């Protein structure tokens, strides 16, 4: 399982409407991961959820980090 974790505060320090940029970047990263998985002959499935609940379960409540995507990678 792969989780994309972002720190939106750093993006907000430099850009207007940072949420939009974070979500677009997460989508691009998932797209590239799918291409690499295909080349390596692996299965790849973006789950369409943010993974914020999983992040909270792993590290506890955190105001600085947010989940931006979750995907499964397999052989």
C-alpha cells in the first residue's frame, strides 16, 4: 500500500489556492506511479480516497500533514 502525504502549509506559503495545486500534484504522482508499475509488470490501483484516516491511525492527530491519496501496488 502506498500513501501520499502532503504538508499543505509549505505550499500555502508560496502559492494562492494551494489546495488545488496539492490535489493536482497528487494526481500526477499517481499517474506516473501507474506508468512505472506497468513497465515493471506490477499491478497498480489508486483507491480514490485521501488516506487521511490511515495517516491519523498511524501517527496520531497531526495538524501539519494530510493524506492526499492511497494506492495498492502488487506483483
